[in-house]
């Protein structure tokens, strides 16, 4: 099992976690535990939001990078971890209650 798979499995095992996904630099899901329609909806919208947040951080300080994004609503919490180190530019997402 790869480090990514182990990390996703560990996140998924936490109480209240509904699902996890990994999307590539274009916002296309490459790994998910959510159903297809939820995956497509979250991947597209969160990719756009993450790109905007990355851009905003860079506009404020060109030497800085977005490392984590946490979104809380009345129903859910979404945690986004953009991966900067890889050429692929993947993003890991976690959705919890």
C-alpha cells in the first residue's frame, strides 16, 4: 500500500468522515470513496475554490503558498490539502459531518 493510500485510509477511518478524494491539477478525480455524482460536484467546485485561494495567497505574498484550506458549514466540514511538491499538483479532499 502506498503512502497516499495509507493516509487516505487513516483519514477515512476517523469518526464522522463521509469520504475522501484525490483530484489532479485539472480538477479530475483520480481516487474517491464518494458516489459518482457527489465526486463530480465536489471535485469541480472545490478545484475552482482551491485555485482561487492559491491565487489570493500568492497575490498577498508572492513567496507564499496555500498549504491547507478548511471550510465549515452547518452540515459539513471540508478539508483541502493541495500538494505542491509533486509535478502532478494533486489535491486531497476530506468531507466530514
